[in-house]
C-alpha cells in the first residue's frame, strides 16, 4: 500500500478494515433507506391516483339510476380518505424539498409534480361534488336511522341541551365538509406551487409547434385558477362540529 502523505503513519490493518466495513455498512444502510422512501412515495402516489379516479367515477352516478344513500356515503368516505392521503404525502415530500432549497440545491422532484397535478384534479372534483349535492340532494334520513351520521357530534350535544331529537342534515353537513376539504387541498397546492419546476417553457414550446402558442389556459391563469375556484366555496360557513 502506498501513502501519498509523507511522514504519515499508516493505520493498523485491523483498524483500516474496521473503518472500511463501517463506511460500507453506513452507505449501504443509507441507500436502502432512500430506496424505501422512494418506494413508499411511489405507492402513495399510485394510491392517490386510483382514489381520485374512483372519486370521479362515483360522482358520474350522482343523479343517475345507481345513485343511492349507500353511494353518497361511499363518496363521503372516499373523499375524506383522499384528502388525508394528499396531506400525508405532502408532509413527506415538502420538508426534504425545503431542506434542499435551503442548501441551494434545486431539484426537479417527480413525486412533487405528480402530487401537485393529482391534487389539482381532486380539487376540481371536489368543487363538482359540491355543486352536485346542491343540485341533486339525497334523502339520507332512512339510511342513518340506526347508525351515526358522518359528523353528528353537534347534533348529539344539541339533543342533550334541548331534550329533543334532531335529524342530521346530511346534505348541509356534506357541503360544509367539502368546503373545508377544498380549502385544505388549495392550501397544499399553494405550498407545492412554490417548489414546482417551470414547465411552462416546455409547454409553450410544444404549443408553438401546433400553432397554438398562447393556448386556452395561459400560465398566469393556470396559477390563479386554484384560488378562483375556491371563491365558489368560501361563502359557505363551517359548523363548529366539523
């Protein structure tokens, strides 16, 4: 073995082998941890993609022959599941991106991009579901006769104070809950928007090839569409029990 530093004392063979082993083990462990993190994010993104697609498919049946109290309850549960999945995944992605940006590292994170566009699609479906429930309300009184409503804590307290039975208003509760969820998804989108790569350049380049350089959705309008859509829901107040 040749040492480049003149006069330095070569380390003992045993110590050198031990150090090399620990460095290799540390590198191998870090690699496995990173692979597990990527695999976990891949799984979460795929699940959200499926949930958003299923949510959209369920909304297609609202007001149709297959519409029923059971379908409305499935839509409610899937909506809540998808909101929580988006929040959880964003909480895993955003901290590492913030840390990289703080260190001066600009990265094009594919999980962030996918989650951003999935959340955009989900927000549009949330707004559509809000309008559908307004236009096509469902009588859920029979469905909840022998079971608790989706969020009836406020009704239970009112029944105790007023000493009378209060029937939960499923449709009104859904409208308020959808408003809350839409605001949460819009907040997540706003946080992710700050770290989104600038794809507008590539989109404009492709649009120019088809003689449609401006496109139906200019970049500024796309960025502001999140908040404009939220304006449809902000007028609805949230009850305290949500």
